[in-house]
């Protein structure tokens, strides 16, 4: 679930921003994906990051320079959303990506060559944001209203679960596609009646709306932050990355306060310490591939097919084939409980 750094408000500037980041990734990929670097014989690996908190172990590994211990020369670039990180993997600009569960599912249904390597974290503290003068007293109040969300991300699926809890569907509301950092401003202007965005923007909404700020908590959807691999990522590279991720997780467990400080430092201003201190403990970390994950992906695939008319198979066996358990089994055999 991407808690991403802010992007400019206009689409044109956002496109330039994203293009520049993808160019940086493309430069890092030059010389062949997964091939050893010419310096020190380390594996050159490119990772397209998104959610700083959901993908915390990757970002902590970057801040604490843990990659070298596993023979990895990693380039980690943070993009605005998991959807953007996935596009970097699909476009060949990155070998691995930190993405939400829904983007991974839609890529699978679209027949794209991407595999889920591990479920890195789980989070279920969602909020429907609104203003007091909009009269949103419950999720049933959304019928006939405008709701802003970043479409194509797991935030959109969170909205679908909120609506379903009140026996509503997306057809009962007008869904407005907004960048994650645009939801707060749209609420303040009255462009939308409610909004759902990433947790890193809850504070911005509270600031923008002041005394008019209103929220409805929702825990009926557990978002998962996944590590996915494109065809250019070798088993050797993926295994080394997973070893580094687990090393970072162990360091975080040993000293949570230091780990949160490392996240803030690595974000280079995208995350504030107060937000990280409040929300990082609400994530459950641990690289795994479980039957529970597969069940959730199957449910999301059925929803995505209905909403987006995607062509792929949404059954359990088809999605099982989208997992790449080998590297995680090598690192921690007990972490793979689906087959």
C-alpha cells in the first residue's frame, strides 16, 4: 500500500516527474539485468519502490547499507505509487518492485510477465476522509456522492470494501481519479464529497480541512505490500534481495525506534517522524507466501475482472501460477505455506 512522496498536482508535471525517475532506473539497468557489476563482483539489482512503510525493510536496507553483506549492489528508486513501481518492472526499468496487492492482480489478469516473490507486510487501518458539512455519517451515505481515489491502486479496492459493507457498489457513487496527494485539496475545495488515500496523506487532509475534518475508520480490508519480480530478475538476485530484506526486518525488531528513524532519513523529507512513529507499528511485517494471501488475491481478481473487464483467469490455480516461491523457500522454507 503505497505511502508515497508527494507528486505535483498537474498531470503534465507529474508525467515529467515520473519519466525522470524511470530514466534514472533505466540508466541503472544498463549493462544487463541481474548481471554482476564490474565493481566487487556484486549482483547489480534495481528495485522500484513505492510504499515507505509497507516496504520498510527495503528502505531500511538502503539507509543502513545492508545490501553489500549479501553481495548486492542495489539501486532503489521510490515512485509515487505501487502502480508506478509495477509499470517500471513491466517496462524493464526495474527488476523488482514494491507494489500493492491490487496492481499485482491486475497485471496478472492482463497477462503481464510478473511474479509475486513475497508478501512483505499487512495493513488494515483505513479511513474514509470527508468534511463535516458533507454529511457523511456512514458508508451508506456515500450513495450518489463523488469519491476521490487514486484508481488502479489498492486504495480503490479499499473503497470497494467500504461500499460493500453498506451493500453498495462503485455504480452507486461517482469515482473521481485523483493522485494520492490531490485528495486532501479536492476535499477542501468541495470537488469531492469523500476520499480514500494512502495513510501518509491523512495528516494533510486534517490540515487542509481544519475544523471541518471528518473520517470514518475501516478495518475490513487488509492491504498487502508485495515484492514482485519481472523476467529479468534471476533467482540468484531475488534470493539475495530477500536475504537482505530479512536482515533488515531482524534489525527493525531488535531496535524499532532506530528502524523508524532510518525510514524517516531514507525518505528524504517524504515522511515525517510523527507519521512514521504513529503508523509504522500498525503494520505487520514478515516475508511470506501463504494460503491466506492466495485467497485474498483470488477475491480481488474476481472484483477486478468485473470492474475492468480484464481477460485473464481469476481462479485460484491461475493465481497460484503467478507466485514465484523458489527464492523465498531457499531463504526461509517455513515462510512458504501455499502450494
